[in-house]
């Protein structure tokens, strides 16, 4: 049995049946990560704490105790999520030597479930990017083809799962950073409803858009992780109260009654022919099995990227103001406050971060605020209203939306790095769900073995807090296409 290719469910069964010990598993994964010189998903490995936790899990298993589905499961965490005592860089030189002083709520929950955190994964600096090439350290490569990007910004977390460096992982999604790399790497990535997973301990990019979410090899795996990390948290004022059904619980009868919407605007955008064909093929699977499918209109989609680069940069410029060399950031030998700022921010931030801080400061400055920031907020509302209309009884009346994730497959390393606009356009289909705060999952159209064809994902977008619907639809699709019942 290859421990590295199991699903979380299969893993749990084998662990309980003592086919292997959690400690053996950690050894296999750590050795593998250390030997790898190609994909490089990790910035930091947590060997010692991973082994310690594994020994604890083995004790529970030996005692025959009831264990959580994530117990002993080797997981990877994006390096913009804090773990107490572990280096947390956000992919930036400015936080090169920063060590987390507390556990993010999601980390606390994973630790309570006795999941094993193997390490921290690479990302574009402060989660700004779509290719991982904006990491200040090195760029992670796509396990399907190392000449290609894994996507971003959670490229390390997606590549970790796709390349069998972890069974599951966490990323963050502000404008597509979970779903785009999931699509490029052929894994499942869920951006949960805004407010369903605590952002406490996530280094913020744009706080009104950021959400932490899981990656898995299957929809069920991603749902198991989501169920473990979701829930209200007093430390995050935007997190919502209320319990809702576990997303990993499959309910075939309910799935079959869902009405699905296809947004026509998403198919009018320029898309690679191969991508369009594969996504349409996925939609056909639902159509052929009798799902009710309707064409819907999300007419303001075309403004999403422009509006995103106003709102996200405005929020990023204010969130990143704290990295000033005084409390956070590199130490400076300079004496005046201005010189300290200039040195730390000038040397510590990369080009993309500087570009966004400048843009964000500009759109918020007096005289421009109304013309850019306020206007963008109004258009954001129109984009969110498009979805509300599609979901409402008097409008489209659909329960979920099927759509492409990215207009292309994974592109070549270096292909878009000198053309920020081309890079920004990768997010056209993912940003709208962030604006509307909706849950959206990217799942592969089919199984893509490593070394074969490049993967393509498609997206299922749901109503707020209806993760169960979209994950169940995803599970239905996997069962249908893989012949598993
Ligand atoms: N690629 C987008 C960006 O560069 C999305 C980032 C994200 O979701 N963190 O901003």
C-alpha cells in the first residue's frame, strides 16, 4: 500500500486497523519532502512537532480510543496562517524571521482533532499572485509538469496535495487563491462562505474577501477538513454563528433535486478551447443524468477584475501598514522613523506588494476616494446582487452554479510574470464569489495522473452557508465519473 496516495477516509481506516503507525507515516512524508528538489511545496518543515503529535495519535489508536477523522492525517498549512512557535513568512522577506506567537483558530482546531501538521507551504508574497512566482523565497512547481506554475497564491498547498506531499492542506482565497491552484494542480479546493471559517491568525490581504479553506484529493476529503475548521469564533468579528449540516455527509436524494445554473457570461470570455471543452463535458455529465439545468445571467461579471484591483489594493494597503519595522518587519539600524519605514518597507517588500500598496493608497486618497473606492464598492454590490438574483425564487431560481475556474490550464513558469494584467485576468471567474461571499469549490473534471495531461477544474458555486449542497454535488460528480457508488 502506498500511504501517500490514500484518501483521508481510507487513511483513517488503515490507521485504526494498524496497517501502519502515525509515526511511520510522518517519517515517510518528511523524508519525501526532504528529498524533493523539484516541486518544493514547503517553506518550513515541522519535523519535531509532527513526530510528537504522531506518537500521541499512536497511543490513542493502541488504546482503541475513538479518533477524529483527521487524527494522524499528514496536513500542510499555507505560510500566511500562524502556528505558535513556528516561522511564518507570508512568502515575504519582511517576515523572514517572524515566529508565530499564537495558533490561528483553524490550527487550534486541527491540533484538537490531532491532525499532523507537516509544515508551512509556499505562497505568493502576502497572497498576492496567481503563480507562486511572487514568493520572495523560491517558486513551487506544478507536480504535473515542473516547467509550469502550480497556480497561486496557495500554490504550495495545492502542489503539496497533488504531488503527494500531504493528504490535505489549508490555503486562503481572496480572489481565487484556493480554486485557481486547485484547478492547475488537479486537486479539490474549497473557498468557504465568508464568515464560516475563522480568519483569526490569518495574515490579512483584503479582510472583506479573505477566507481560509481546504484542499483535498477528493471532494469528500476537502469536506472533512472543512467540517473540522468551520464554526463561529469570538476572535473574528466577521465569523457567523449557527450550526449547519456537515458538508461531508452525503445525501443522494437531496443532491438529485438541485437545480443548476450556467452563467452565460462565463462562456463568452476568452477561454482556451481545451478548457472550454472539458468544462462543458463536466456540465454534460449533470445534464445527461437528468439534473434540471438553466442558463442564467451574471451581467456584471465583466467588471469583477477591475473592481477587485481597487477594493483588494485599498484593503491590502491598510492591512500592510503594520509592517513598518517597529513591531513587525526587519530590524533597521536607522534612527528616524521615516528612515526606518523606508528601509524596512523598501527592502522587505517585493515589486508586486509595492505596486498594490501604491495603488491602494491612491484609490483611498482624498479627491480619488469617491471616484475609485466608493464607485468600486457600488459595483461590488451589483456583482453580489447578480448572484442573489440567480438564486432567488423570482429570479433564476437555481440552487447552485456550474462554471469554469480559470480560462487556461497551468501556464509556463515565467510566461506572465512581466505582464501583471495578463496574470490578473486569470481570476475573472473566481473573484465574483469572493465579492458575494459565496462558497465555491473547484474540482477536477476527471482524474489526472501525474505526468499525463494537464488538469482542468470546474467550479460549483452555492448559496451562503450551503457548503453541503456544493460538496454533495461534487461528491455526486466524482461517484458518477469514477464509477464509484
Ligand atoms: N490572484 C489573485 C491576486 O493576485 C488572488 C489572490 C488571493 O486570492 N489571495 O490577488
